C-alpha cells in the first residue's frame, strides 16, 4: 500500500470492513442478547424450576437497565474507541450467557442480566451508529442498513445454531459452547475490522479524496464539530428530537409487542407450522425492507421514507386484525415485516441528518434509551390489551392507529422550510 498525492493510503476503503464488523456484531448481540431471551426463559423455568414471573421481570429489568446505561453513560466508544469498547461488550456478553447456563438461583440470573446490559450498551444500535458515524456521510443510510441487517440474522442464524447445540449437548453445555465460540470470533472480528476513524488509516469519509468537495450535510454542519455539548433540556425541547424519539419509541413498542405474541396470535388460524412460517416470512421481509429503505434514505427525503414506513407497518397490522384467510394473514406478516428492521435504523439516520455531528452520539444514545424503556413494556401491554378485549383484533387495530399517528408526527417534524414549501 502506498500514499496518494493527498496523503491518503491507496487501496480499498476500510469503511466497508467496519460495516461488515458491525453486521457480525449485530448478529451476535441480537442473537444472544435479544432473540436468545426466549431460550433462556424456557430453560430457566422448564429445567431449572425458576418462577416465570421472576425470570420475565429480570428480562424486563435488563432492557430497562441497558437503556439507563445508554442514556446516562453509554459513551464507551467515545472514551475507549471501538475495539476496546466492543471487546468489553463481547466479554460481558460471553460471561452473561455462561452464567445463565449455570444458574441455580434467581440472584445468579439477575447478575447475568446485569452483565448482559453492559453488553447491550456497547454492541446494539447506538454503538453501531457511533462506530459508523466517522466513516459515512453520503452513503450512511446504506451502510447503517447493511450493518443492522445483522440483527435479523441473529434470529435467522444464531438462534437455530444455539438451539441445535442445546439439543445435542444439553442446555448447560450447549449455551457454554455457543457463548465461547461466538465470543472468540467476535473478538477476532473486532480486532480486524474496527478502526476509530478514516484518518487513523489515512483515508477520508465515504472513501473520498481530500480534494473532493465535502458532502452537503457535512459542510452544513461543519460548525457543529466544535460546538459545546448541548444541555439535556435543549435536546429534549428540540422539535427534531421530539418528532424522532417519540414516534420511533411508539413504533418499537408496537413492534416488540406484536412480535412477542405473533406465534400465539397465528397458531389458531394458521396452525403451529403455519405460524412458524409466518415468523420466518416476517424476518425475511425485515431484511428486504431494511436494504431497500436504507438505499432510499440516501436518495430521498429521510422523513418521507420514515413516515411511509409507519404507513406500511399500519397496513400490515390491519391485515392481521381483519384478515380471515391464509393469504391475507401472510400478507399482513409480509407488510409488517418490511417495516420491522427500519424501526431501529431510521431514528439514527434522522438524528444524523438534523443534529450537529458533535452532538450525534449523545442525542442518539438518548433516543435509543427512551425507545428501549418503552418497548420493554410492549409484550406486557399487548398481553393486557388482549385479555381485556378478548382477542387480538382490537389491540392490533389500536396499534395500527398509533402507527399512523407516529408517521404523521415524523412527517410534521420535517424542516420548517420544507413544510413552508410543501
């Protein structure tokens, strides 16, 4: 490798290696730290004899604790750099799963969830946003969508592998093997792929030459690089934050509640096998929706695409509420799935566009934390609504209405100049 005339190093742009590392990190984090919770619950209640309510409360506390860490002190990447921060999260995640595999008492499980909260803080969407922020401006939507597609593969790839390991070796040995193997590979990926910024390897944002004109967004926000940190009051009072964090917190709460109850909801009309296929269809649609919408975010109005995503979510929920045939229910899962992946992607993209770059990590962590606290209540809220209504139709209809309202708020929150010209 040699230097270009502008001082940068020739060769492939390292930003896409960072994206690949984030993809694998998302796969591991969501596989063991999100989708894996269902496996842990079944194991601890069914084999270890722990109370269902107490285990469920521990999982809810994990999400809430992770949210508090993200909001209050989640800037690990800013302080440690991506390699050391992700290594901290990987070790915490590995130890958490090892502890769960050996849990005999509730306090041990709660301690494991504390370690899991540290891992989630350093490996989930806020961390991925922070790692990618220095590398991409023009193609940030594509890069973030590709990276967060790994979250879907946490359900597609990691969970089947862990399930097979536990069936073959037993839960204690299977979880231990899965945690150690994934943790070791993640540490190697982190060491190979993660670099703090393009300047550290003699490159530039988006792989551009130094002589290339800066992206419009970067030029417009250039003064923000040295701007002092905004106060919490200023962030919370800003129209941009309120019309981003609020709607996407609602969308995530709906999403987590519906996905948690999806099999129970569809087993009656579709049967057990049909309900399982519906979950697979939803997951596959999430991958497709994230990739298509991510590319569109780089070309069109981000708020327009985000508002459309809520409309797609609402349409899918309405089909699930009123559909009476298999094709209608599968279509509802397909539409709802198209919106699923984007709920954890779009908020960060809007914040990246609308806030000074120096404020991005803090504002994004706050938005992620608010969303996580709310969506932790989604499964319980859906359960209570289902029992009160005597079925899922009314809760799904209410969720569709909330999704439409959230989309309207996102659209209203676009720049004042854009609203005046509309």
